[in-house]
C-alpha cells in the first residue's frame, strides 16, 4: 500500500471517529427528552459499553501483552474513576445547559492534557501554548457568561463547571493510560475501563427511580455502540496510519459537528458572545495541537 493511501485512509478514519463521537451529546439530549434521569442514562450507557467491549475483546482476539493482572493495574483503576467522573459530569452538564455550551467547554480537554503534562510530567510548554491555554479558558468563560440565562439561573454556571470537570477528568484519564497503550491495545484498556466504570454508575442509579423509559434503553444502547465503540475503533485505525498528533487535528470536526446538529435538531443557537467564546476555544485548541504536531515532526526518531 502506498504511503499516500495510508494517509488518506487515516484522515478518513480520524474524521469519522470525531463525527461518531460527536453524536454522544445529541443522544444524551434525546434520552433526557424521554423523561429518563441522568443517573439512569449513565448506568445503562456504562452497562451497554461493558457488554459491547466484552464481546469485542472476544471477537477480535487481541494478542497484545501487557502488565500481569492489567484489570487491577493502579493506572486502570484510577483512570476508570476519572473516566466515570468525566462521563457523569458531561451527562449532568448537558441536562443543565444543553448540548451547545457543554460541547464548547468539553472540547477544551486537549488543553488540559497539555497543562497536566507540564505539571505532572514536566513536559515543555511554550509561551505561545501558554497564551492559547489562557485564551481558550477565557473563551470558555465567555461561552458561559454569554448564555441567555446566565444572569437569572445558577444552573448555567453549574453546567459550565461540570463541563470543565468532564474535560479535565478525561484529560487525566488519557494521560494515565497512555503509557500502558504502548504495550497494550487501546481496545483492552477501554474494555477494562468500561468494566470498572459500571460500579459507580450503578451506585449513582441506586439513588433514583429504577423504572426506565423503553426509548431511553434503545438510545443508550446506540450511544454505547455509535458514540463509544465505533469512535474507539476508528481512532485506533487512524493513529496506526497517521500518528496520534496528526489524528488529534481531525478531532476538531467533532465539536463543529455537534454544534451543527444541536442547531438543526433542537434549535439551539449561540449568542454573539458565545460565538466568540466558541471560536476562541476551538481556535486555541487547534493552535496548541498544531504546535505539538510541529514538535513531534522535529523530534528525533526513537532508537
């Protein structure tokens, strides 16, 4: 296969992964409209994901080797907690502020990866990247403050804070498991994460009514497959062809797609201030990603 063919396929896989993942917030909104509670949706989303990954691991016969008893590796356990926190926070965020604002803030998670890498891993962070980090968080603030109900409802600030918690928690999860991904396939890591994440989801569900609308069951099953499993497979295929830094560039298609679907399907619109905030967030994320890609290209190859 020609290198150009691999590049073209990798780009298609990366964009497809982002588009599939962008359906998550849309499906959350549909589920909430059925009358289901956030706790119910989180529980069934986790359950369906665990089943799907269990079957996938058996079907694909993953032969990669990793640490013994990987399922109870500290990074998997802590990562599962952070992943669960990100999922729960993102679901509650959509319930408070809708799809658009939640998507704008959560899309800042690559910046948290850069920030946490600097704090915990002593990775380099240029002055330009620092500037764009500040710009992005200023954009998040504008997106929240520009919400039509920001002055009359505390739910807007709570929803924005939950979206920021989701972004930071997911970034922490990524950093924790990235060292494992060098020896173990992303499928196995995601499978173990999905298994452990069932526990906090069921605990959260215990405090709400057990009856779930039938429509919500169908939608959460679709969420487990289309916005979790499929993006993972496509993401892994993209990284194997064009590398993680270049793949991350195409992830920006996800927030744009989600904002467009929220407008078309639910009539959600952004105020002028929110539009400025969204632009600052997405532009800053793109600049940091391009900066990291440039470093990646200039770094010497591993021996």
